[in-house]
């Protein structure tokens, strides 16, 4: 049996973000918008000093869904074939699947897990969809995982130094993305999992061609 979902990936998928931190419930700007990958928990900016030597990733919000910068995710896991979006000058990837019911699957690309329409050459609409696809068909996530010993927040991320109100007057960079989404025209990752990713793509396309042939014959 191959490697299933690592603990940090489960945390990124299941932890609650954009809720008030119970540890710093009386502090300003206590929204939990960070995931500590070593503790596998969501934290707020006030918690960062206690996790300063851990791997941290900022979670952002777009149309009620959690997204993470592609640059950060690519240090942890291969994100090729996942449609990314350019928002606020940053390329981001949705964490969880976003189901979309479609009466008829016409020509073009659609997600392997939730039937959401995609641009070429993408076949997954979120990281969760790709992970589910890999585990279903290959039973092993290890070729896609990457060794990452250090992952810190961007230098411009505001971290309160203490609980005093005087230090809370600075504005925290807004973690909610409000710009219109703009799908990336192309993305190519280079890693040891490149061949495996190409195999995934070929598998999906062959399956779709088979479905089309059966439909025409019937």
C-alpha cells in the first residue's frame, strides 16, 4: 500500500479557517488564516511567534472557498494539471473540490472529480480533486510529494508582536481575495513526478475518448 494523505494535507483540507482564534479571542485581527503544517492546525497571526520555527502557509479566501498560493503548494506537492488562477497578482489553487452539476458533458476539459469546466490542458479543478484521483487510480501519493523542511510566511505578512492594542493599529494584509478570477493560460511543473502526471493526463483522455466512441455507437 502506498502513501496516503500526509497529516499536513489532511489539516489543510479539514481545519477551519477564517474563524476567530479561541486562544486570542479578545485580540483584534484574530482571524485564523494560517495553517501550521507541523502542528497540523489552523492559527491566527498572534499564534505565529509560537510556531515561528514551523512550516507555515497562508490560506486565503475567494468566493467562499479556501485557496493557497501556487508557489507555496508547489514546495509541498506536485500541482501540475490543476487549474490555477491569477488573482491579485498571485497564482492560487483551490484546496477543496467545487462540485458543478452538468446535464451534458460536451467537448472540452472538465474536472476528473467534480465535472467543473476547465481550460486546456488542466484536468483537476482543485488540489483535493487531484489527490482523490491519484489515490483512486494509483493508490500511492508518494511520487507527487516533495521534501520541504522550511516554509515561512511572506515578509509583508503582518505579525502582531504582543497583545497590546497599540500594536494592533497596523492593518493586516487582507486575506480575502475579491478580484475576478482569471485562469492561467498555461502552467508547467518540473519535478520527479512529471512522468506520473503525464500518465494521469493520458489516462483521463483515453477514458474520455472511449466514452465518446461508445456514445456514438449506441
